[in-house]
């Protein structure tokens, strides 16, 4: 039993970043889907517009959680923050356009349920965002 616990501990340390990204991804997805649902179902705002509003809320949440907890970027110098925020937002704009295309095709053209489509599109977006964050936005200097 002790060896199993040590193995689990070692795996958690080795894959901490990926585990934290998964946790923050789930939280971001909850924020995104909840915001989307509130704007679309409660306020009656069309799906594509609701998605943009939900995206703005989620990008703010995701930047903060990714910076602090996933990629542990502890630098708060003005120039670093500006670079991170601009590249993070640019990457998220790309994934927003990808998500909008998925929503348009599945909801508007194929008449698939909007919530099911939103969940599916979030899975695609999470994967794309991780790759962009890891390789471009919060990449560690090899010093």
C-alpha cells in the first residue's frame, strides 16, 4: 500500500501542471457553460452572442487561474503582464472563433441541442488552449 501511495504522489508531482490545468479547465468550463446558459436561457440572448459574453467572463477567469495555479507565472512586472495578457487573449480569440464555428455548424445548420454542442465545443477548446498556453503564452525559459 505504501508503494502505491508513493507512486500516486510521484505521478501527481510529475503531472502537476497537467492535473492543475484539468482542474482549472473544469472550473473554466463550468463558468463558461453557466454564463452561456444564463445569457441564452434566462435572458433570451441568441446563442452566438451569449457565447461571446460567456467567453469574455471565462477568459478573465482562465487567465488568472492559469497564471497563478497552472503555469505558476509569478512575475508581475508590467511588461510581462502585458505580454501575457495580449498573447493569452489572442490565443483565446483564436479558440473563440473555432468555438463559434462549431456552434454555428452544429446548432444553426445541424439543429443539435445548444447545451450538448456547448459541452462538445468546450472539450475541443480546452485542448487547443492548453497547447497554446504551454507552448506560447506561459512557456518557461530554458535557463
